[in-house]
């Protein structure tokens, strides 16, 4: 019998397994395919603490904490597993193409003491390839990125080295409560665990329904492509309202991403990629000459109110959720693993209260999902 079984072997499931097993809570991840091949593999890996937040509120605090954990985690995982998670700390520019966008970014600058607005000429002196259409950018010097697949693999191996277990090519078909434990049914076997943690990304919805809640998951498709960035040699990430460009250490430049809610289809569409190309070429025309490397899609686990769902089921003890990380699952993986470890070790003492708790979904509010009857 396991102390905990985690349903889903993406970056979130493996981060939780790593943190639980490291602290002596014997846990297994069950993954229906191969680990890290769904939303985790599609991600650009940005640690966009300030691109994804407008003000220093509690959610920003959670993002910041997670980004900061990456610094020590990068060394810890390298030492333990030999995997370099590709942490880059060159910073990000959130650019403006219109006066309205500039206005918004100036408000953001005023809210955060560590961000700095640069006018167009200042920005061009740093990145000469940019066109005049960029009227300025907010510099976020501490926000970088990682290689999502490497992080997931390092968590996976780290968890195994700490005594964890992993079942791949094993779909969780059902979960039944029996007295004070759970029976987790995979194809030819029933596993027993004291606790169950749902971390199945965009496919988590059915487990809310199974446990008496409305399905709060909004699968949101995203498409990306990559080019060889050899000529431009961009160091910092560029982030605009309709695209971003993330330069990886190996010379790949990842351009993302489209966004379509309630779309779980796998196809990469010509229209999606061409809209990204039009957007990025308008700002970095030199990229039209760059060799095209790859294109792909992934399904973000969005939620009805845009926030992750992390914590124990509101009335079924022993069932936990760690899902709905939407655009920020890579950024938030370390803090999610630590928070879930603390919640499981110390009871349901979630310092983030209703911000992340599954219980908030029971209270009907402005953004809450109401099924059409
Ligand atoms: P997943 O990685 O999808 O893992 C869930 C796993 O559960 C899957 O492997 C699946 O096979 C498994 N599973 C499902 N059902 C079952 C079952 N019944 N039994 C067993 N296993 C099951 N985030 C950032 O922070 N920064 C970024 O720059 C960024 N860029 C992105 C770009 C794109 C195009 C996309 C699509 C997403 C991006 N994200 C980014 C978001 C990020 O990828 C996700 O939030 C994150 O990967 C979610 O991780 P997860 O482990 O919850 O889900
Ligand atoms: N965080 C970037 C994306 O989801 O596309």
C-alpha cells in the first residue's frame, strides 16, 4: 500500500511525487502514456512571474515563490539526477505595440518596484533587430525560463531515487474509497493508497464529476513553432500580447502561442501557425530567413476562474487536486509540489486559503461555471 498515489505523470504529478518521496511519504505516479508528453512537453518554459500578473497580490506571491525555488532546485536536481533543467536568467521584455498597451505596462511598472520601462530607442539599442513598431517594453530582469521536459524528467528520476514508484502506460480507470484507504484501478491491477492526488492536467475534469463536483476544467489548446535563432542571437525572452519568443540555450527560438478554449484537438493548424508567424515577423522581420525547426500543440489545463486548484476535496477526505495550472504549470510546479507536501503532512492547512482551494468551486460566484440544463 502506498501513502499516496498521484494520477498523472506531467510536471505537476512528478513535482508532487518528488517532494512527497523526499520527505518520506511513499508515493507512486500513474501515467497513462509516457511521462511529460502532454501539456508539459508543449510548454515554452517561461517563468513569467510578471508577464502573467498585473499586481503584487497573493497569486503573484505564489508565482514568485515558485520561480525563486527554481534557483536552488536547479542545483539540487543536477546533483541528484545529473539532469540540467536549462534554467535561464536573462530576463524578459514585455513589449508594447500601441499607446494603450504602453499605458497598461506603465501601470504595471508602478505596481512592481523591480520592473523598468524602456522607450523604443533604449530597447532598440539592446535588440537592434526590432522594428520601429515596438514603442517600448517593460524589462523584467529576474524572470527567465527552463526546459519543461528536463524539469519533468529530473523530478521523475529524483522521486524514484527517493524511493518513489512509477507506473507508465497505465490508465487510472476508477478510484473507489474503501474504509480508510483507496482502491485505484488500472488496467490489470488494483493499487491501494492512503491518499489520492489528481494531477491529470486537462483531463482532470472527470474526477471532479466523479467526486460530486462540477467540472471546472477548461481545456485550452495552444500551438507553437520553433526556428533556429543563429542569426539574431536573442538572449532575453520577448513577450507581446499576441506572441512570445523564447530563446533556448541550444539555439532554438520558440514562438508561441495560440489560445483556444474548450479545444482538446491535437492538430496543429496552418491558420494558427501562420497567425503566429505574421505577428512575430512584424516585430522581428529578420526571422523570415531563420530555418524552421518544428511545430506542435498542447492542451493547457485552464479553469473556470483562471486559477489552479490545489488542495483537499471540500468534503471527501483523502482526495486531493493539483491541477488547472493553465498557462503557468511550469512556473508553478515547484511551489505546487511543496504546497501539496505541506498540505498532506500538516493537514489541510493551505496558507493560500480560498485562492487555490477546491472548495472555492462550490461557492457560486461571478465566474463560476453553471451547467446548462
Ligand atoms: P500535463 O503535462 O498535461 O500532464 C498530465 C498527465 O496526466 C498527462 O501526461 C496525461 O497522460 C496524464 N493522465 C491524464 N489522465 C490520466 C489517467 N486517467 N490515468 C493516468 N494518467 C492520466 N506554462 C508555463 O509555466 N510557462 C510556459 O511558458 C508555458 N507555455 C505553454 C505553451 C503551450 C503551447 C501550452 C499548451 C502550455 C504552456 N504552459 C506553460 C502551461 C503548462 O504546459 C501546463 O500548465 C503544465 O504543463 C500542466 O502540467 P500538468 O502536469 O498538470 O499536465
Ligand atoms: N504561458 C504561455 C502559454 O501558455 O502559452
